[in-house]
C-alpha cells in the first residue's frame, strides 16, 4: 500500500522531500521547481515557484501506471542558479543520492520547471536517471548534451513564454536527438512561462508524458509522432 508523506515534514529537511512512498518502489519521479538566475536567499516551500508544482504532483500521482512509483521533490538550499556554482544541480545530486538510499537504484524521471529543468538536464548523467521532462525549461545556448546518452528527453514549452526561450529548447532537443535514446518537444498553444494559461492541459499532458515514460508498454504516448522529428515541434 502507498504511504502519503506530509509535505515538508521535520524529518525531511534535506534535499529529498518524499511525497508518495510505496512499500516496494519500482520507479521514481523527482520534481524540481523553478528559481532565479542569481540569488543566495534561502529557498522556502511557500515560495510561488515551489507551490506552482503542487498541481503537477497531484496529476502525476493520479496518472501513475502502477503503485510502485515513488514521488518526491528536490528541496533547494538557495533560490538561485548562481553561475558556475549551479547550486540546484548539487541539490539534485544530493536528492538522487538520498533517493537511492531510500528506494534503491530505481529508474527515475526528473520533471523540472524553468531553472529546475536546467538542473534536471545537468543531473541527467546520474546512473539512476532514465528520462528528463522539461516544463518551460531554461536551457540556454551551449548546454551540454553528452549526459543525455541513452536517456529520454521531452520539452514542453509555452508558445507565449517571455521568460525562457522556446527557440533555445528547440535547439537543445535538436542537438540531443543525435545523442539521447529519444528526444521530443511540443509547444503549448497560448502557453506562458508560469503555465497558468491552459493550466489544466499543462498538468494533464505532463502527467501523461511521465506515465508513458514510466511504462511505455501500457501507457500510450500522448505526443504526436512529429514531436520526435527533427525540427517538428508541433503546437498542442
């Protein structure tokens, strides 16, 4: 039977915050919220960037293909990326270490929004990581692709995003298509960076993508085939 974990319990004041903990985990989903380009201020669970991921937690939990999926999130120490320090990347690696200690080396899908998607990208070389789903990702020009070897990567980017660039996401996915096991992108019609316009669709499509990544045999791919074609990237 699954055990629901109270959000941010006092015993979980580290990088890994479990949300749904099965008795025998077979896979895991780790969510990473957004942040700031530069900030050394402490990251708090009541900040809007963290709260924005709550509906994605609920949607992914409801869409899980089986009861053996552990659901957790990364808790950052500070709010910013902070240049070469890449603070959220270090936090993500620590969360993956704790996840392995908690559940064993289960295949893990990283789901990140904005800065969280960049952290997920950088941490994708961890041996547990099976796939990355970037939501309105911050993937500036020059992000490395070699760590995506053998992994799956999907980007969902809003058509009207004015904070991060859909073009940068498309460029990254195009480069990753020669390296990753599979690489896909779709553009959310009228979507914005905060994922508030058509929010129900954002939650549903993200949950369906994660379910398919976890169990491609029983869960149909919600993305059309052209999402995987070079330069395809259709509007949804």
